[in-house]
């Protein structure tokens, strides 16, 4: 099968690649563009480790063909730090609340939290649980993760 050329905006930078038509967005982000913060857990859309934003919508990048993302704007965990390389307040909150254990789920959790807090600056505990319901933590640190999102919401209000 012939390769196809795609272009997308990843973390505000224009990138292009020649890919197999069946390539997954997850693999292209990691292997072609080097955004290895996007993690692969289950590969079947269950764990949320591969969560990114595609045109502002949360997607599991293991379930999206890269060709579907042609022309789209993608945000990965690498894209939410401040321009000076400082941690985003959500990332700071995850560290301060002890919400990072092995860290494998963290990029997806942070992206889901980022999406929530961009739409709801004062989320209830139920809102937070709903927002991260597609993200599994194999270390089961859910309490600290919910605490971290609450703390992030406080930080982002200041
Ligand atoms: S690796 Fe994509 S949802 Fe688990
Ligand atoms: S911190 Fe280990 S999977 Fe969540």
C-alpha cells in the first residue's frame, strides 16, 4: 500500500510525515514526531494512557488513524507546559498531591484534567471523577489524583 503524506499541528508546531495508511495516531506521535509522553497501555481504547486532544476533543490516540488526524490540531502532554518550560499548574498539583506513582497513567490523566479545567474552573468531585473515568491508574492512586485536580483548580484560579 502506498504511503500517504499528512500534516498536522502538534503542540502549536506544524509537522508532516509520510505514513502507512493504517498507522495509528499514537505511533505517529511517538515514533515520527517524538512525543513519547503519549503512552501506550492497553492498545484497545480502555486505559486512556494514550489520551491527547484532537481539535480540542479528547481522544484515545491508539484508536485513531493518523490519517484521520490529517490537518488537525493535536495537544499532547508535551504541549501543556509553559513557554519557559515550567510545569503547568496541573502538573505541579500532581507532584504536590502525590498523584504520581509509577507515572504511566499521568500524561493521560493530566490531559483529561486539562480538558476538564479548560471548560469548568470549579469542578465538583463528581465532575473530576467523570472527567478521568476513561483513564485507568494501575497503581490505583485515584484519591491523590482527584485531590491533585482539586488543587490544580485552586492554583488556576489565582
Ligand atoms: S493505549 Fe489507548 S486507551 Fe489504552
Ligand atoms: S501512577 Fe502508576 S499507573 Fe497511575
